[in-house]
C-alpha cells in the first residue's frame, strides 16, 4: 500500500503579468535579480540596526583606491600632476580628508567651500579657487593666504587688482578659459572665451597690471564627458593658448588645470547601453590627455624648463561608486495601470541624482517570486518623488531593504532639506570599523536657525473660545 503524501504545498497567490512593449517578457525575462548584502564585508542589516534607515554608507577603501588609480594612471604617463578635490561633488569633511590624505589639494567654488577647506586644515596655497561669485571679503582672505585664484570675469580681475594694490602685493593668478573642443557643448558662461579673442584681451589687461602675475590656465569642459578625445582637444587648445601668452607677454605659465568631468560607472537616463560599454576607463582618459600634453609641451624641455604641472579636478569619477544609499520598503501598491509600486523611506530630496541616473537598485537579500516591472517612490508627499520609474524587481515586503548605487557624487551636497529629516551618513573604514560622518537631522537641528517674533510665539491666543 502506498503512503499518502500529507505535506501540503504552500499556497501562492496567482498573478497575471501583462506583457509590456519594450520590457522583458516570458521570452527573455529577468529570472534572478542580483542582491547585495554588505559593503566591505559589513552587513547592511547590521548598519541599519545601528544607524537607522535610510542610510548613506561610504567606503573609505573604495575612495582611496579610486583616487590612487587616477593618480597612478596620470603620474605613470606624465611627470608633474596634482589632484585637487572638487568640494562641490561631496564636501563631507571625512570624505575630503580621505582624499587630502591621498595628496589631493582642494578645488572650491564659493566662500563656504573655501572656509570649509581652510577649517579642515588645507593651506591656502593648496586651494584652487574657481567660481563666478567671489566677494571682496573672501578674495582678501584668499589673497592673504596665497590661494590659487582662477579669475572668472573682468569685474573679478579689477577687484583682485584693487586688493593686491591695497596690500602692495604681487598676486599670482590663473584664468578660466572657455572654448569649443568640437566634442562637448562649450560652457561659455564661465571664464574668458578663446575664439573671440576675449581671453587674450584679459591676458593683456593682466599684463598691464603691476600687481598681477598670470601663472595658470584653467578650464572645465563639462561633466560626464564620455569622449576622451574631448580632452585631447582641450589640452591642445590650452597649450596653443599657453604658447600665445608666453610668446606675446613675459608671463611663464606654471600649470594647466583641466578641471573634472570624467564619467562614473552610473547609467545616465536616455543612454541605452550600460555604463560598462560606454564609460571610458580612467586609463583611456589618461592616455588621451597625457599623450597630447607630452607632445604639446615638448619644447619646454629644449628650453630647459619643467613641463607645466597638470592639475586634475576630478569629482564624480572618484567618489560616485564609493557610496551607497540603503533604504527600506514602507508600503506596496498597485497602480491603476496594473504596475507594481513600492514606497521607500528615501526620496529624491536625498538622492538628487535620481533625476539623471538609473541607479543600480538591489535588494539586500535574495527574494522569492517573479521579478516584475516596479515603480519606486520616495516618502515625500509630492508627485515628483520618483526614485526609479521602472525597474525589474521581485515582490518586496514591508521592511525589505534596497541598496542604491552609485550615489557618492553630488547627493550629499545637492540634497535638500525638504519634508523629511536627512539621515545619518556613515563611513566604513579599512579596518572594518564604522563611523558616523554626518549625523541625522532632528527637530532641533531643523529649527536651529528660525526665530519667532514675540507676537508669533504662540499658535493660538490663550483666550480662544471652545468650539
Ligand atoms: C570647475 C569644476 N571643476 C571640477 C568639477 C568636477 O566635475 P566632475 O564631478 O564632473 O568630475 C566641476 C563640476 O561641475 C567644476 O565645475
């Protein structure tokens, strides 16, 4: 007599998955969604238990290895290089100091960023000061501290000259240039234009000053530049300008600062191919830049001079993949059009780059169930709060965690204080230790700068009639 199998199969809710144009379907569906449970061997669930959700987590190890790789790629191809950390990309003090410890100077674009770099202990002469809005007050400080100021416009030139004259000091300066590389949209609103002759006019104006000495040329041709040849073109144009300046004036240019702009391994919305296929390696950028610079500055050697110092202000390529955002599922929904939607506890106020990138989104553990097109919403009571418009994920339950990467560039600076408190940011160190590098906001921090005039100090009058 055969024994009856008494184990009951678990009931699974039946579901109908509509096939949508352009999405994976039963002939090519995503069976497994990658998951990721830790960063540098520290489990995310442990981090969330200790520091709350959502949580930004930076990896010190990754940050150090990223900048080392860039430095190696350039210094093995060109004899004089200097990295300058672009503060606006991520100016959390711990991030900046990891990069300063790796020999990066600072690149700042405002009074706040200048003051922050100085407060962290960066000497003035290791700060490149860019940007179109430098007040007299901060320029005076920068001049007294021998910072490397890059002039953006004539009004700034006059101001610097006036300050230099009032101190009877010779001030070394650089100028920002703009021009057409033929590959990138020219950022002509910053600095002086080469093609129109404006940049050479500015040089003439500087050379007529008894207090100013031009020692550096700067340009930044854009951001997320996917074409290394754009940089060869940039370097050729800047070197031709250097020769013109040195040929026509008595200035000797000591450095060429090519700004930032190298792409990170993130998927820009609107680009069909994955980043692995479209983003050049750091070595490809380095090859294009250094090969051209070596050719263009060969004459320096015959003149018995050092080649110009090459300054790199790379931002996103250093920090983007060194930080992730861990979020928790708050709710599940079905939209009227049949799509699955999930509400997360982190929104676009924290992840500004969700407007431009399709971040990689992974659960922190393997999940059962069929992956399906899902919309990821943030917690804000605002229609714009969409973290991902469409991503294939298995069914998620309240409390499940998702990891967004790469989020290290421009989020901890462009995030907004809006509706929710901003969360903790932690850094995982090389030895596995973890530190909070920015504490979560609370009611006290949020209202610290507010003032209530006396007559507005109470919401209702004391003698309010009962309703
Ligand atoms: C002057 C300057 N330098 C450097 C950077 C850093 O650029 P990225 O993060 O694209 O490398 C920027 C960013 O806009 C910039 O404006």
